C-alpha cells in the first residue's frame, strides 16, 4: 500500500517594515506611527528655539525703541504746531527730510529694484490723495471732545506698535493692522488743526512713517548697524529733551522706560531662555513650507544623478542672473533668475568652483553679479549635501 506523505513548508519572511510615506499602501492602520520605539525615537527637543546673546537682544531693543521715539517725536511735532510753539519752517523741514529719507530708502535699502518713474509716481499719488482728503480729515471729528480724540489716538498708536514689524518673524505681526491703526491715530490728531497746509504735511509724514517706516528701519539696522546705533542714541536724547519742554516728570519716566527696555529686558530674556523646553515628534501636524518671491527654477543636465536643492543667499540687495552654458558655447534660453530672495533649482551633486562659476561635464553655471565668499561657501555646502 502506497502512503503519501504531505510535507508543509513554511517560508520565513521578514516582517514588513513601516515607512513614513503616503504614496505606498502598507499593512498598517492609518493612525500607525511606527510603534513605541519609533515614536520615542523621533522625539526632539527645542528644534525651533533661538538662543540670543545679550548684545543681539540689546540691538533688537534699539529697533523697538527707535519706533517708539519716532512716534513720540510725531506727537511732539503735532503739539508744537497746534500751539504755535514752533515756526512752520520746522514742519517744512521735517516734510523735506521725510522725502529725502524715502528716496534714500528707495535707492539704497529697498530690496525690490524699481525705476525712478515708479518712485515719482508713488510720491505724486501720495501727495495728491493727501491733498484731496485734507479738508475732510481736518473737519472729521469736530463734534468730538479733544480729550476723547487724544485718548483714542494714543490707544490706536499703542495698537499699531503691538502689530508692528520689528524685524522678527512672529504671528502677531500684521502690516495692514499696524498701518491702518497708525494712520487712524494720526487722523484723530490732525482733526484738531485749523489750517489745511499743516494737516497736509503731517498727513504725508504720518503715512510715510507707518507705511515705510518698518521696512526702512529694519533694513537700516541690518545693513548699517553702527550708523543705526548712533541714530538711535541721538533720537532718544532728542525725544527726551522735547518731552521735557512739556513735562519734566514725563521726560524722567521716558528715560527710565528706555533704560528698562534697553538693558533690563534683554537681561531677563537671557536668564529665562535657558528654561525653555519644547518637544516635537510624530504627533506634530504637517506644516507646509511657504516662501514669498521664490521662483521655481530647474537646470536639467540629462545625465548622472541630480539633486533638488534650495539656496538662500544672504545678500538681498544683489540681483543675480544664473545661466547655463552647454558644450556648444551658447547660452540656453531657459536662464535662471535670482530676485534677491532665494534660488531653487536642480543641479548636479559634484560641482567644482572656479571663481564665480561651477563646472560639471562641459556645462557651466555662471553667476553674474556680486557673490561674496560666504554665499559661495553656502552654495557648495548645499550642493555637497546631496
């Protein structure tokens, strides 16, 4: 009798390893995050914490106090014009200085390059709108008491300072809210004047201060830190002197406030930042990376491995055109453009630097414009990572 034996063979396969991807179906539930070991392995602490030193904190407080001093000087200018303590020539001088500072900002500090016609059109449009609405603004709050006007103006000015841009990225920063509340504060004050000409000039100064003051001041502190520190000291002393003409007690308070914000607040920040502890891990929500004024660019070489990288250069003032040159010696039509903010492109991983040019297998990437050593070093580091 023939007996048949059944042999069962069990194939030992390695278990499927979970991967943190969405484009492939995996035998795990949707809320699976790799188990306890993987969950704790991805635990990170203080990823986005920025540690400041005392010097940089003091310099940031200078930026903040400069804005407060400028607002204070605007209030002082208004009160002296209202009570006829200062001659109209001082107001004309302030107006002329405002136009000069605006032109200086457009020429040396503005990151967006524009021609003279655009700047002239901006100045003319601003002046015409201010001239058209001056009679309306001057008689806007005639029936409201002066005390109410002053208190409302101070409240809106404080609100403008709260949402103002001081060069630090924060969720509370809102340019429209800051400008609108700052202009509201100025309009409330200007409704107390009796003549149209001072109202017109102060309105233009207020609009320039609130609309362009943040970018002008931040760029000035970034590009010319030494000059900015000197201007801050001069402006602070002058604001204290002007306030003393109205109230000595108020000038003393203003001086103590400057000392507290400039020296004590940075010290508190340095002492407290050591205790900051934030944790990050798989439980964090996915946040898309957004970038403004970024042009997507690609340089396709057609051979070898390429890597998609993002390059951020430090010199925002320099406009650079990046072109690709092939073996034929002709410039390709699809040239790359750098707008002063960032560069994104597909480049080869092994690039050799020759002055301001990167060569790889007959293709040369040429940077036309000023590129310092730090920027070249940054580009090489980003390329070598891939």
